[in-house]
């Protein structure tokens, strides 16, 4: 059933966007592990005439750090090909002249170097994990509630993710907490935001219908890409759940067992596999 | 303007329910301070033919503890007159045969003595303050997400409260966080739940129209009591804000400067002041 509904657009594609965690690798102790076949799949895409970008909601480390990790796992990837929420947030902050109070993982702070954080007039939260203490969340709350018009940015809106030692609460949960406390709606930067996907398309200089998104997260990867006019394929690795196929609002344009299978199908439709 | 719209039901009243923090006293360092006139107001009510109960969403201490504090401040009050969420939760847990995972302030744990907390099949959260660490919230989340049908009880749904050193996030914020993480709607125990107010009325053996609620919180005190069929008067102490008078859904049946004024008006309407 791997090819059921696989989109027939592959022949006319000009680019592919790949989610990272759950598609390229599984996170966990140390660097985590590459998902079988995915290192080769990325190599094949790069050898094709398709443009390739990587799109992640990773906010626990600066891009340099997690790109280095992926290279250690064997992937041919460089920082300029990777789109993540923190640099997108920095662009938004600069554009709107905002000075953030940052509640993010320490390892992410380098992405915000040079950003003025004095006398903050907005709050940015990422997946801060252990840094989501009562004191830190309260501090972010006090900044927000002290503003005439509170502005909250959330780097993604995930509920939870899986690590080797179990499920962990993600940034979306704390976004909801601050939204309720301050009667404010957060601006989400990262997947599934259409603005975020559009910034990747802009960098590729391609139209949405020319690009396919491949991810393990039905709502944030597939649904987000579809909202933006792209096709979206889900892989049965990472956080895929069989119940995704009965999701009330999002239906993937195709589903494959893993990235390697998706790439083989794309390349074979193009007569190059 | 203190008497504008003060309800004319006072003559036919048989009972009064008082909120505590913000009506009787302001919390803060040590025991906090009694609001001027409130010790006398309670004494007058007790000397009248009206039944009197106290109703609070306090979940940072067991009733024994905060009743002792109020007595030190000069109030004539005893534990059996005080209704708070923890004992109400214990009653619900017993009735439904539930074993809670407790995420509450240490000082509240004594209220749950004798409750079976082994192999939990629900989660109870209170205003845990500093205990709302990432690790503790994650632990509560894992219990919930591991249940076939997650059951979450929240002891109140307040957004924040004020202490001498500033605003503090309240339990409702963490309730929203867990609701989002687990796709579940919490059952709120405490004000403004009608079940909670009804339990106070049952103890008074009175009908809703025979009882007046006096509080500083428009939504949780006044709105909750009105939902239950009582009249609700707001005092301009505690967390009262002038903007309350333009609230979109809740309008107090009366507003007074403080408890002392409300009590004088009730007793004068009854010809006993």
C-alpha cells in the first residue's frame, strides 16, 4: 500500500522540502540515529535536478549545532539549506523593530546575537524544556501583561515530542498557557505557518505547485505545506501514527514507509531512478 | 455611587457567602493584612440571623492553616464554615473511585490524606506555584497521555493573582497547558463551578435565591454565584478593576467599596443596623 495516492506531480516537480527529525533521523542520546536509507535518499535528491531545502521546527540548538550533528550522522547538508524558526523570528523582530524577552533553550541564544533585548516590548518562546520553570514562565508573563498590547511569538506550536526517555512537552503547551494568562493570541513562527513555508519557497525561487514537502508530522508538515499550495507526503517514521489517516482536517497527498521510498518514487516518476 | 444597583433582596435573605482573599484580607508577606472594617463586618453577620459561609479557591494551604491565619488577623471563623476546592476534589475522587496523581502545593497535601494515589487514573492540579517545574508538569502530562481516557481536575481556573512582590501565574494557566497537550477538557473544581457553589448551599440548607455571594472576582465569585441562581455583589477591594464594570458577560447585582459597606447595607435593609 506504500504507493496509494502518491501524488502524480513528481514528473513536474522542481523542488523538494524535507522535514528533519523523524524523517532524516530519530533524536535521542547523543546525536540520535539516522533512519535507514535516509542518508542515501538525500544524496540521490542532491544528485538530481531538483532543488532541495530542509525545514525544521528545531529550537533547542542553533543551526550550526544540529547541522554538524547531521553531518556526523552522514548527511550531506549545510546550514544555508536549513530553515528553522529562530532565524525567521530574528527577521520578523528586525522588520517590526521589536525587542524580545527571550524564553528559549540556552543553546539557541546564539541565533539571536545582535538582537536588542533591552526594555523588551514582546516575548519570544521556543522549546525551552527545563528552562520552563515557574519563575521563568512568570517572568515572561509579567513582561507580556505589562505591555499595552502584548505580543507573543511562539517558535512552533507542537504539543509534545518523543525522546528516548519518553514524551516531552513542547513549546505549544507553554504558548497556550501564556495566551490564556494574557488574553492574547500568539504569532506562530515555524511550521505550519504559511509565512514560514513561503520563506523557503522564496529562497528556492519556486512556486508552491512546483514543490513537494515530505514530513512525519501530518498537521505541521503536510497540512502546513498544503495550506501554502504545495503537495505534502507523510512518511511512516518519526511521530507518524496510524490514526493520522483518519485525521478530521488533513489528508496527506501520499504516504510512504520512509524517506528512501518516497525519493525512489519521485525519481522513478521522473524516469531517473 | 456605592449603593447603585445594590440588590433589594436583602430583606428576604437567609444566608451570605463570602469570598476570602481580597474581601477579608490581602495576601502578602506573613499573614497578609485584614481589609479595614472586614473583621467587624464578619462579627456583625455572625450576630445576625443570617447563615454565613466562606468560599475560597485557596489551594496553597490546607484549610486548618489558612483559617488559623485568619484567626490571627482577628476573624471569628472556623474550618467547618470554609469551603475550598481540595476537600471538594476529595469528595469527587471518592465518589468516582479515582486515584489521582497530585500536582499541588506541598502545604495542600494533608487535605488528600487517605486518598489512594497508587497507579493513578486521573490528574489533579492546584496552584502549585514553584512546583510547576518542567519536570513536574511533564510527569503529570505523561500520566494523562498514558490513560485511555485522560481525566484532568483543576482546582480553580484563575489566570493570575497579585502578591506583594508582583503578579503570579495561577493554576488555570497550567490547566490550559495540559488541556492542549492532551486534547482534553479539564473539570474545574472550585469557583466558578456551579457544583461547588451548590455544595455550599446544600450545607446551608438554603435555596439559591435566599443567598447572596460577596466577592472581589467578577467572573469567579459574582458570575459563578449568578450561574447558580444567587445574587452576586462585588467589592472594590482585592482584584477589583474599574474595567470589571464593562465586562462583556457578567454584571454584578451590586457593587460596594468594601465588605463593611456591603454588610451595613444588608443589615440596614433588614432594619437591624
